């Protein structure tokens, strides 16, 4: 709210603020040009959402820059409808491309999430393009007030604020979305209140609850959802809402089970789809605004005529979904609705198709959603994609840039409904640990930079559903850190020294990511710069005496673990490893069970090439000599074998000698030969 009386009135309001949560900005020196209304519609312990409205009371403005100073050390973490940057307590908000012009007596608005500690005093003064904002020309300066609530809810009806409040999010995967008889059919236990409590305790603000409905749905024409199943979904949703989550539910694996048949059965699929959303809209119409609907997961169509038909069919689903929900009444009239691209792809053509639909709907309570599982060769470790290199990084930044420019920069919020690495579908060791951490550190940072809300895909492989422990605590720490800051990394988390040679100094490259390197530790012991290590630019060199001391008796494997510390984020682990070139020996077996005895001697397998005698590529993915980790081959470092899979031999020519080249993380390579004859396999070193 805005007042115009000053003096005693302002003094009274300032006094009142201390007791009722009403903060008042003291008047600035009188000057014409602009008026700023600053409000805090929601506040929670350590954080708040702010809404800022700027009114131009002077001449037309083409490009604006609003500045202010934090009086209580607050820090902006995420913004929408403006680019907000900080230098200490000094804050600058710059227009987005679509709201750069402010006509006389017109307004622009933007918002942000920020942190606070101790107190959350409102800014005392704002300046627009260098002019202090005091109100209308010739009138007393504006008194701006801040009304604060403690619900943690974003501004009602503000889609951008709603989606920002969902950051960060988590997926309850492979549970209510399973396609079997019930939520346990894919191996996860029944959802409990304790699980949701523990997810909340990890710092997640939202939860996506994927739901597959088809196996719990009756026949045409009613397509009635089983009452017990709907009640179970409502129970889990209720628990999540009671925990304070923003909650998103959807139609999930139905997308490939029966919705994909829409090109050949348009009427039948649409009737069944509409029946689900009609029932869900009715069941949840009185649920609070914290409940969000997503029209369909990863939409796809089988047998369509191509992109144009795919786009039209998805538009029909999204339009029907929006119409059903909006007409159902209650809180659904303004509920946030999330619409996907085809395949939840971030390709520009798919983004443009959805952007066209959203513009046509003219509905301010919509958000877009895409998924991201990384650059494919890196994400599954195939074609030599062992590292999170410049190509893999560019794939991520290009994807997020397209999403931001198509939607966020034009006022449409975006939910990254799922993210992770595709190799995780087997286990999280498919990607080397350090490279995996670099991917998640960068993803969290760049999503924040582009104002994209992220929701981690977790089908049970990350947070234990009954133990409530992370299977990879190091990964969990990196993900959590990326929500608020950057972390330093390095070119590798492995330093190898050959036992067959004298110990020499080793150098790795530091990736400070905007932080500052502060030191190197072995456990709680601070190593000595200049003696144990040196740093020149971004080159960290471990001295030979330090490596000799830390490696002890130089047994094969990891002899010591160091941590590189930076001015922000989590430390970077560095394993000091003693190795020699692995030894492989001959073996016989079958196409369904073949293992190469391997003395790894401290080394670790990175990838494998397979070629025929003429130099052509052998095995699956024959467009590359480098085979897919776990799919074609799998090392077992603990038991000392390297397995070749039935999937590999299924695409190997009979009686053709195949040369395998194993690449290890130390840089060593070893060749091996296999020949398949029917179902028999012979291997020679």
C-alpha cells in the first residue's frame, strides 16, 4: 500500500511496523520521475518473496535500471521479469527485453526471491536510471510500505512467483507412476508421511508426484478412475501439502501406453484423456493454490505424419486440459497449469510450438516444462563421452538459453520437470564420479542464472525411501550447494602415480567457477603451500615429496584423499591413486556369460573400443568404436573381472575376430581379442 502523508504519520507507521510486521521505507529527497511500491507478500524463516512495481511519473522511458541498497544484508537468489544483480548490499534490477519501455503514468512490475537473517528491513530508497524515486511531480515523496505474511506462499495468481517458489523440487519417481497393480510394483515401498517429511528436511520446496492412471481406469464411455486409487493419490497429495510443499501432479506413463495412439484413434484417446482431467479437476478443485497440474508427461505420438501433426495433437491435449480445469470452478479458475513441449524437448522447434499455444491461450496462469538428462554420449557414457567436456557443457547452456529466451524472457515461467543423467537408470556409477559432480554443479548454477526451476528425478536411486539416506552423499551435497552458489572443481578428481616408477609431481587444472581457491587439506590437516603443493594461475601441482609421504606403502588403489577448498560451495575431493597397467588374461564363455579376468592393479576402466580386423566398428552403436558403458561392457573392480554383455555379442559378427581396446582413467590402454562362434566365445590377451 502507498501513502502520501509524512511527518507524524510516517513516524507512527514506523513505530507500528515493529509490532505488526509492517515495514516502512523512509521518504527520499523530493524529485520527480518515478514511484516505487515494494511489497513482501510472503516470508519464511531465512527467505522471502518480494514484488516491486515501478510507476513512471515523468517522460517516456526506453530502457530502465532500478537500484537500491539493502539495509539488513538481504541477498537476491532468483528473479523474474527483470535481471537482478548485486555487489554486496548494492542491488541493480535491469529491464527484460519485453518490458523495457515505460510510458508516462504506466507501470512495470518484477519480483524476486531473497534470503534474510536477523531482520528483513525494507529498502529505504530506490533510484530509476539514476533519479531517486519520490512520487508524483510537485507532491510530497512517496511512503512505501511492505506487508509481510509468514505463509511462504507466492503472490496469488502470479505464475512467475509461483514457479520461483517451487525451487528446488524433487520427483517421487517409480511409485504412483508405476504401470503395475499398485505403487509398489516397480520396487519402491508405499509412500509414507515420514518419507515426505524427510524430503522436506533436505531443503526441497516442491514435489512432483507422477501418476499413471490407465490401469486404474474403467472402460468407455465413463473411463471412471478407481475410487480407492484416486483416494490414495489424494492422501499422498494431502500429506505433501500439509508439509508445506508446492505439489505438482500429472498424467504420466499413459503418454506412451495409450495416448501415443492418438494419430490413429484421436476421438478415443481424447475422450479418455478428458475423462481423467474432468475427474481430477473435480476432485481437487478446492485444493489450495499450492497444488499445480501438469497436463501430460513426455507427450509422444506413434504413427503420426510428422512434426505438424504432432504439434497439433499436443495442442489439442493442452487446450482441452486447460479448458476442463478452468471450467471446473473453485480454485481451478486460477490454478497454475504446466504445459509440456513434445517429448518435453528443448529443441527450438518444439519450444516454438508450445510458445504459440501459450500465446493463443492468453492465460496468465500457465508455465512451460521441459526435461534435461544431459548431452547423450556423456549421459550414458558412449562414443567416448567419458568427460563433462566443452561439448557436453555447451549442450546444457544452449538448451537452457533456448528455454529462457523462448519463455522466461517473455514472462512465461519454466519448470525443469525432470533432470539427471540417463545412465542413472542402471546405476549412478555409469558416469565417473568427478565428471558427474561437475555436471550437477554446472546445471544448478545455469538453471539459477536462467531462472528455471529444477526438479530432480529420483526413482529411488538417490534418497532412500525408508532409510532416508542419500546413496551418494557427495552428489547430494553438490546438488544442494548448487541451489545457492557455485563450487570450485578441477579437471579431475583422480591423481595417478605408477608404482613401477618413481613418484613425480602431478598437476591438475582448477576450475574456480567464480570462487577463490583457499587451500588443500588431507583430512583435518592443512597442507603447506610451497612445500606440499604450488598454485600458478589455475594449475595446482602436488609436489613429489608430498605425494611420496601421502602415498605411504603405495598399495594399489587410493592411498590418500585430499580436499581442495574454495571461498564458496563444497570442497573438491582428490584421490591419490597408485596403479600399474592392468593385466588381462585369456577366457572362454558364452554369449550370455563372458567375463575377462582382469587384474586392475589400482586402475579404473573408463571406456572400451571394439573393431574388426578391417578397422570397422564392431558391436552395438556401430557408428562409433567406443561402446556404451554397462550396456556393452561392465567392469567389476572388486572381483577382478570385465564382463561383456549379451547385448554386445548380439551385434558381433560370427567367427570374426574383434579387437577390444580398454581405456583406463590413468591413461593406460590394453588390447584384447574376442571371437564369437555361435554361442561360444573365446578371449585372448
